[in-house]
C-alpha cells in the first residue's frame, strides 16, 4: 500500500498521458472489431474535432493544477475534511476518498450541469455528439472544464483528499471515460452485472439518448451506486434503439462544426421538445 501511495503521490506525467492516449488507441481498435453501432461517419474527422476539446481540457487542467494542489496540501496539512473524522488505514482512506470524490466531484457536478441553465449550455457540447465513441469521453467545452475543476476542488476540500488519492481517482476517471463512451458491443449480461457497482458502456449510452427522460439519468462517472441511491438510474431493453445527440442541436452544422460548438454556451437557451432542462 505504501508503494501505491508513493507512486501516485509522485505520479509521472508520462503515466497519465499514457492512460489518456493509450486508452483512446486501444478502444479505437476494439470499436472497429466489436462496434455497438456501425456509424456511417468520417471517423478521423470526428476524432480530430473531439480531440481538440481533449487538448483544451488538458491545457486548462494543467493551468489550474496549482489550485488543486494548494487545496490538497491545505486539507492534508491541517487534517481537514471527512477523511479525518475517523482514523483510517491507508486502504480505507483510498476506498472512502475515491467514493466521495466520485460523489461530489463527478456525480453532483454532472447532475448540477443538467439542472442549472447556464451550466447546461456548456455541457450541451458533450451531449451534442451524434456518433458517440471513445473520443467523445473528453469532448467538453473549455468553460465546462473550468467549473468541473471547481467542483473537483470543492470535493477535495470537503473530503480532505491528499494528492495521491486525487491522482489515483483522476487516472481511474480517465480510464472510465474511455470505457463508458467507447462504441463497443459489450455482452448485455456482463454489462448489467457490472452496472450494479460501476458505470458500464451500455449503461452510460442511455444517458446519451437525445431526449428526456433518459438524458437526465445515469449521471455517474465511475460508480453506479450513486444513480441507484438517488433514483437517477435507468436501463433500456435494447441499447441499439438509442439515438445519440441532444434534440435541440441535431443538425450537423450545429453539432460537428468547431466554431458553432465553441459558441453554443453564448447562444440563446433552447428548450427541448419534450421537457425543460433546469428551472
């Protein structure tokens, strides 16, 4: 356990980059072999568009890394946060820390994005992808990246997470972003069994259906238990009947043009046909 702490406390940049790039490459290959949907699209162009947003996410993440580190150092030095209510062994700190970071920094953040109008307008960029594949996982508007990191810092302060737990969680989070968005036809029985604890590919695809109420389900990042506890879990009998995208931005010129995607948060708010997002 000490070795894990030391590794993630001083995690090499190459390791994190390896997870990001290696995961895209591996699942890109798997998608070609076991696709859930046989998309008729220019896959390289689609990847280029989404990887642009991946790059902006990485740049902003590095830019705000100092704020995240300062928050982590403060809570660790002052033993402030939920992890310090009881004295826990390292393995328990890891389990509890990862669970709480996932709840506050991911599930709560994602739920809020769907309920607050101005946040939703940024998050639309992610949902607007009508051909969800492994590259969709990190398709986030730069503005969304900023307030996502804000939620992460809030989670770190509340949890009292030291940097090694944060690095472990973020590495796992990137891996799950690849897995859950990849266009792979996972055996339904295996997917449903794993979905009692983890977010799985077929479970997350439900969230990318283009209309409510399914759009407002399955908010989880790594663990599905939060969706089950808070009543936001949903599954469908046939995932292949899903239609990706978001009903307010289904035209190609709205969802696959870089210029328009960057401008979406600053355009007038659009009300979906079936129901209203937020209040």
